C-alpha cells in the first residue's frame, strides 16, 4: 500500500514536470501548471467572450470605460455608491447583470494609488478575486486594466493580480478518490502594453510554479514523501528546466563521513539521502541554499507525545521544499544567477537501529556532536548539508532554511521567520526580499555569549541548549566557516489550517518567493 501510494506520487511528479502551457497563442509560457483548470491569455485587446468583467480601480477614479452607454454608466455608479465603493485599497464589489453590458457580473477591485500600492497587497486582492470567482459560475473572466492608465503600473498590477489568483487556486486533492470538480476558467488579462507586461507575467508565473512544487513536496504524507521519493520528485521537476540534479544515497552519505545526516535516519527503513540541484545561470560563484528535508519527525526516542504536533510533522521537509521550489523558480525565470540547492533528507524514526539520546555522531567536517535530544535532528542534518555545500561548491553566500525549533514560534510567532546572521549585506537583502514578498523575517541573536549553551562534556558540542532558537543557530554556525551565511528558522510557517489570502489551506510554500528574490538581489562579487 505504502509503495503504491508513493508510485502514484511519483507518476504525478512526472506529469507536473512535463506539463505544457495551456496559455493561448497570444502569450506563451511553458511553465504554467494550473490547479483549477485555469487558462490565461494576455493582450492589449478584448477577449472573444466574457461572462465576467473585472476592473481594478484607482481610488477616486470614475468607474467607466469608453465603450459604455450612459445607461451602463449610471447603473454602475448607483450600484457602486450603494456599496460604498471608492477604489480604496482592498475593496471588492460585485454588480450582477450590469445594465447594457454583455456580462453576468462586473467585479471592481480597489487598488488605491497605483503608483504606491505594494505587489504583496495586489497579490492578496488577486487571491480574494479568485475566491469570489470560485464561488460563482464564472468561466470567461476578463480583467481589464484600462482604468490604470500608466502602462508600467498597469502591467505590474495586472501581473500581481494574476499571481494572487494562481497562488490561491492551488489544490492538493490528488489523494482523494473523487476530488471536487475543477471548472474550466479562462482569465484574459487586458493590459495597456503587452511588451511591458509580458516579462512581469512570465516571471511571476515561473515563481508560482516554484511555490506549487514546494507545496506539493511539503504536503506529501510522511509515508509517501520519504527521502528517496522526495529526491526523485525534485529531480523530475527540475531536470526538464536544465537544472543539474545529483542524488547521493545512504552509502555515499556514509562514505563521505556525514554521520550526523546518516544518524537521524538510521532507525528508519528509509535511510539518508542528499539532494543537490544546481542551476547555473551565470558564471559567478554560486549562492548555496540548504534546506532541512526531514521527511517526517517522530522525535525519535525523545518521542513527540503531543498528538496535534506530531500530526503536522510531514511538513518538517518544508525548508527543503522551499529550496527545491526556489531553484525551480529561478530556473523557470532563466534568472542570471548561479544557485545550488542542497537538501539533506532524513526520516527521524524509532527502531532497534535508531540513534539514541547520548550518542555521539561525527559530521563530514570531522566535528563531533553529542545527541542530547534525538528530537533536535534538524541541526544534525543541516550541519552536514552546510558542510557539503561549502566543501563542494565554494559558495559566495549560504542560507539555510528549516522548520527548526518550537522556540522560534514562541519568540516571533508565524507572521515572521527568524533569521540569524552576522552579515550586514545578507541581513539587508533578505529583509528586503521578505518585505517584497510578504514572507517576512525578524532577526534574533547569534552571539558568542551563547557558545556555552551547546558545550558538551564528551563531544565537540551538543545539539540542544537555551535559548532554543539561538542554540540551534549557534550549532549551525560551527559548520559554515568564513562563508557569509544566514540561518532561517521557519518553524510554524509551513502550514495554514484554513484558506487565507494567497494561501489555500495546507502547505504554504513559505520561503520560495523570499529566497528567489534574495538570490537575485544578492550583490555580485
Ligand atoms: N521539527 C521540529 C520543530 C518544529 C516545531 C517545527 C513546531 C514546526 C513546528 C524540530 O525538529 C524539533 O523537534 N525541535 C525541538 C528541539 C528541542 C528538542 C531542542 C523543539 O523545538 O522542541
Ligand atoms: Zn524536526
Ligand atoms: Mn525534531
């Protein structure tokens, strides 16, 4: 049964990788995967047919198009006045059967000041639009940007709206025997300048593909998404984009001396793997992204005993998924960057062969770690992942991203991830990338004052200490040498229980958008 389910997952991975564009001839993008049977077209003219007209409206602008009759204009004005619609940021109103228009509904979206509204805000308006559309029978939707006259803002706003629509429309329903129907929807984006808008649309669509891949990998149940399956899924999604994928199996992990990575999975039938995904879009020294790929976290002999928290631990691979998703997005965008994703893959399990509390593991770097707690497994696999990235790729900067500590959730909650770094350029660029994408980050301390926290009686260090989130970062720092580096603790950011904004319930794909932007804005040497 287990094996069958995993084959199903892998077959889907193939379909995902090979899926071609459904966009119209007016606008080609080979990376579009649509989850609600949605097709897209982008042009400067009207679609052949529309049952729904959507107008993004600047604050205070009169809602009228040049081809409207007086009758239409008066009806729309009355209806919008009655709805208190002014075009203020985030407003949305629907007018059914608008007089004199050949559509079933007119939806207006307030965008405030088009020169000032943020991409992230517009994305949430797009998500809200998708939610409205999906509650209706709309099938042919035209989003007409004519009320936003500046062609630059026009293209940007429509592209960001479409990104929000796409992100919200993702579904993870392929394990259901009879998933609910996916109505065929066509969105036609009527832009002021197709040449202006085209690159924005293409970039954001490739970015969404990265987010979807991360969500898929994160959503995979533990028994389907074990290390080898995760690695194979990633390979099938990345290789068609020209990414060089290498997968090290357990024997290679052991032979390279990565005893910390090996140790975590030792108690599972699914032994450690290391996934390496290299996208070479420039000749710069690479940026390395290292993601925690613990495909399920039982806690090991320090077993997780709280039913609600162990139930979410298939998402303990979300950092690894974010790395794979970011590499996919960058490759899909044909970004001029050199980036290598490294994902140590493990399954933290109990058995007669499992590692024990108090064991000492030897890392690839030669440093030894006392396993004071088998549930602090993330830093063990990352220690070897960071060492491997540095040793084999000589990166100009490294970021690791991980669902690492409950302490992080206590400290900063789930609206931020916690970042730890002593490198000003990284802190600045990562904060900017986080604000742009609303995958926000907050700095917590990494400081010699905490060195004592991970001091061990019998080994070079131990894998627990207080304060908890900083102790994790302190351990990781011992494996990065002098490479500029940041640790991103995304515990609590991987999953949402209900639909909210651009996130349908389930895996969020957190990190893909931030990391993709970060890699592109990190300065060259
Ligand atoms: N994967 C967990 C951290 C986690 C907690 C992720 C909550 C998402 C939500 C990690 O491996 C873990 O178990 N951390 C322990 C570390 C402790 C034993 C030092 C924790 O935070 O309790
Ligand atoms: Zn974990
Ligand atoms: Mn754990």
